[in-house]
C-alpha cells in the first residue's frame, strides 16, 4: 500500500511538470476540471503540496522510515482491537448458554450463585462481586464470594456504604487497606454507585468488585449503566431472599442481553479509543459522524501531527478517530477499521434477528417446546423448560458455559435414534420440514416435527425441533346406552341452535351461503361454543353474532355500530373493531423493559401519560409477580383476555370508570403484594385473586351510580334486585368473559384453586360498593383495636381481602397532586353527565354529585372517606402505606390552598 502511495505521488508530480513545460497538452471538460480542482483542494487540505514540491526526497524517506518502524506496532494494535470485538460478541453466546442452564437446572442457592458469577463476569469482567444496600436502618449485603460474605462485618459494611453513598451514578476505583484488603484479597477495587428509589426516597446500592479488568459497560452512557446494574441488583437480592423463579431470572438475563446489544457499538468504540491511547501512547477521541454523511477521504493531516481517520460502513462514515502524533500507515489502518466495524455491525444485526425470531416462537407457540440446534447438533436455544411429566426427555446435564449436544441428551434410546435419523434425513433431503414421529408415555402422545432455517445461500444452518402435545387428541369411543341417548338429545338441541344462528347471519349479513358453509365459517372463528350455549336468539345475541363475525374476520377492518336502548337516549354502546396485532407487536407487549420494575414500584406511577402501553404494563404486573409461571397462564390467552376487558371497559367512553382506572387499582394492589404487605394475612392464591379482581372490578361500568340505575329501573337493577347493582354486574361480566376458552386465563387452575379464586374475586368486587364503606371500615377498626384479627378464619380473610381491594379502588386521591387533580376532574365530569341525564329523564337529581366547589368537595372526601380508610389499612399492613399517607397529606394542603 505504501509503495503504491509513493508511486502515485511520483506520477502526479511528473504529470504536472510535463503539463507545465508543454510536453503534454490536456483537453479537459468542465467535469474533468471540477474533478481536478477537487483533487487539488484535497491535497491542499492534507498539506501535501508544499511537502511534495519543496522536500520530496525528505518526505519519501520519512514515510518509508515511519512505516518500517511502526508496522509491527500497528499489527499488534489491530490484533488487540479485533480480540476486543470478539470478546464483546462472545458475551451474547455466554448469555444464551446461561439461559439454557437456567431452563434445565433446579434453581437453588448453589445454581443461583453460579448464575450470578457468570453474569458478573459478563458485565463486570470479574467472577465475584459484593452488593451493599441500605434497608430499614441497616446495610444488607450479598456476595458471590463465601469468604467475603462470612468475614465482612456489619460495621465494615456500614463504613463502606457511608464512604461511597450518593444520589448520582458513579464508578469509583479505590485501594482497600488493612482488614478490607485481607478480606477482598486484592489491591484495587471498583465500586459502582447505583441510586435507587425506595418508598419515595433515594438510596444507593453499591456493586463492589476487583478492578482486574475494566467493566464491560458503556462509560459514556450512565443511564444505560444504571439499567444494566439494576438487573444485576435485582437478581442479587432475589438470591438473598431465595426467590428462585426461573421466569423472572430468564427475563432479567434477556434484559441484560438487550442492553448489551443496544450499547455494543458505544462499548466497542470505547475499547478502540482505550487501546489506541494505551498502545500508541497518544490521545484519541471518538467523533460521531452526522447522520448519513458520506466522505470518501481516507485521512486529513494537520501539520503532520494530527489526523481524522474516518471509519466507514457501506460507504457511509460512521465515526472519526481523532488522534495526535500519528505514526501509523493511515490508509491501511483506516481500511482495517472500516472492515472490522462493518463485520461488527453485521454480527449485531444477526444477533437482533435471532432474538426477534426466538421471541416470535415463544409468543406464537406457548404450549409447545421448541429446541434449536446448529449443524453440529449443539442445542443453542430452548423455548422453555421440559415439562416435569415428560419422563422420556431430560436435559438437566446442561453445563453453565457450554452447549449440550443432541447426541448426549438423556432420552429413551428408541426415541433418540428416531430423532437423530430424522435430522439426518431432513439435512440430506433439503426439505423445509419433516414429521419425525410420535412419542407415547403414560397413555399420552407428543408429536415431534423438525423444521430447518436456511441462510442467504439457501443452505441449512439451523434445525428447529418442535415437541407438541395436542389437547384431547384421543378420547375413548366407548359409551353406555344412556350416554349415547343423552349425547343424541344434546346434539339435537345444539343443531337447532346452530340452525337459528345460521338464519340470523343469513338475514343480517345477506350471506349467499349454504348452512354447511356458514357452520364451517363459525368453526373457523371459534364461535360454535357460544352459539351452542345460548338458549334463544334474542336481539342482543343477534348483535353479538354480527359483531363477532366482524371481530374475528381475517380481513382487518373497522366496524362501528351504535345500539341505543329504547328506554334512554344516553345508554349508547360504540363497538369498534380494533386492528389485529401481528406477532411482532404482541412480542413487544410480552418483553420486560428496562424501567418497568422502577416504574411499577412507584406508588405514584401515572398510566394516563403512557396509556398506549397499558396492555404491556398490565402484563408486567402479573409477570413480575410470577403468576404466569405459577398458574400456567398462556401469554396469548392473557393477551386476548386483555383485549376483551379493555373493550368492555372503554365501550361507553367513561371519563373515569375506564380501563385506565382498572389498571390503576390493579397497580395499587401490585404495590402491596410486591412489597409483601399482604403476606401476613393472605396466601398467594388469595393475593392473585385480589389483583385480578382489582383489574376487573369496574368492567362494563355504565358511568352512572347504583342509585341512578335503581331510580330508572334499568335492566341491571331489575336483574340484581337493586342490591349492589353495578358491582354484581362487574363480577358476573368478568366470569362471563372467562367462560370462553380463548379468554380463560384460569383454565389451568385446579378445581379447588378456581373455586377459591372465584369466591374471593366475587367478594372483593362486591366490597367496592361505596354503600358498604362505613360498615366495612368501622368493623375492622373495632377488630384491629381489640386484637381480633383472626387470620385463620376464612370469612375474616375474605372480608379483609375486600377491604384491601376497596382501598385500592380509592387510590387516586393518594397520588401526587397533579395526578390526583386529573382524576378528580374526570370523576366530576362523569357526575355532571349523570346529573344532566337525571334532569332530562325527570329523575330526582343526586345533590352530592352537583359540583359547586371542587376543592371543597375533594377536601370533604379526603377527610371523611379516604384518610380514615388509609390510616386503618396502613395500620393493619404494618404502616406499609406511608407513601400514600404522605401524598394524601400534601394533597389536603394543595386543595386547601385552592379553596382559599
């Protein structure tokens, strides 16, 4: 390269000399002149012209000598930078192996510590680390080093915490002395101070580790460092509290992986800068290029002491290396860096595509086990744990930092042979998929299918093995005569209902289809179950059939229909078909985000400013409490359930009683469960019933009070005999939705669990009737003061659970004032709508709903209703609602200011 460069200088010099003396005559177009002018300006920028013409021989000698002296240093530098790149990308393979290890091991203290050490090595570059956190007037600690954990005294922990505490994230290096040096067994330690909010106060968590290698964290992005460290801290304290939930652990590991992928370019740039400064003993600065800037220059020299080296990818400058006292072959170094950067970006793109593919698999096949392997049959991905009942397959010999081979898995020999021969067959045949056979165990069946993934050259590069256990695939054909007679009778009744439903669809939609074709359509859209359960075709059922047809149609469309009840012009329902989400968008809902834990851990979290993310945050509430794993709730079923309840909540467009209110109440319940405030009184199933009933407690709310429904003798008031009209309706509607299989998130509960959840949910929702408020509060005040809180009594537990949900239902006045004020205006708008309708219908106006002075009204509500309720509930829950009470006190002051 250097020889070509010198030869080009000579040829250019000869050309210019011959042109000047007239030996060569050039005929140039305007374009040629422009290009020549561009070349001349480039040479002038690079300060080459003066050097070439005045001291040509000296420049040649200098360049030749510089290249001879520094080629070896340059080669070593390039090798080190390439090794750093491989180290960054290899971390993602370590995380994949770690997830496989978690899936296939029984999580206990030992295996959890192995996981922590592996994560520490990936993030911090050290196998061991120690966490310190201030908790209830003392310092908690977690260490992966048993010696440090046993030797570090409470006084030393407090001393370290006091020394490095603060409210800003910072990475600090310090030299331990005396006993600390003996305990940590090293001369240099690094401390990452991570500020965290706890009960509205900021405390620091400290991550302490040996500074043998630089942490693999983006130093220029402190916010990203905090997000990564938050995940490490969460796993560390799960280990301390013996919370070995695989689902939570895997999501934390995946979140770390996503952070690392997102920050890998910045981390690699920092590695390049550090290695250049260390190896060349010169200052180096990374200058980011403007977006889409194109530059074909290789180097810009300034007085032969400074240069800007552009690092390019696909002919676009990505960033510049600004260096001083350069003694490199700039052209070859720039070319090397550009090629290396392009390779690095390609590797990241492949990683993102791989993660996206795996997430799609998990969302779209929640009931199947999918295993991916490379061409060497190494297992590189697994969609979930092997079900405990599958005694034919065992992957538990998975090691923490190596891939397990399919030939080494524990599997009955006959089935392993069948699987391996099928893999060989699909590889030879070049087919896209093959049916590998069927495994029989305990009178059950598991189908095995193999799919292949191909690269850009249409060559197989991965195998996907799908284990599928179909539901109710084989049923006994033996029936008694009485069973046959009953079946025939039921079939006759069902056929009659189906025929009626077909007539409805033919009449309403003008379908030019035969009955068999309509029945096939209904089966395709899963409506047969609904039709078979209906006793008669009424007008509301007629509209339901029509709506369901549009809702489940494969053609995505918007369908609006307004149905007015004949006895009131206000009870209108707007039914809007939402666009169906693709698997990609659903996947985003089911992915834990960096700030989810912090947001949802905040009592004053405001969903109204992120209402487009309400489905994701609702999923996160249940996920962070490990309910999907504990109660075997399928993500797809939960998503469909959320779509159904959101539609029911928002169908009337109530200002207050909508899905945002339902989420806010569920979030308050989540806060109590997550902070273990209910553990003393309610078991896990009862807590699950509490948060689910909180979410659904106002579903299909009419936007009116019970008194209004009773006064106008509405259908609901007649149905429920004027007693807790709306609350009964909410409870009934919740379970009516879950009667459909696609919405039934309780389908995998045992019969005993389901009955318990149902009893508690109905009781909880009925307890939100404000008519019962004073009786509920006064009865518990007496019990609490007299020490009669008998938590072994099931009836007491159920009433207490109702009090908890009722407290959560009235959570809006206990948020920050700007949030409280927003919800106060919303409820008053809803009251105003009712007062207006009462006047139009000639009903007695509900006077306490008429707003004459909002601050005065809110102060009365706080002092008479909210404050006594929250003081009582917080006392029962060991003062766990101090944040809410503090906000309540501040809100009372703010409303008083407005009143005055």
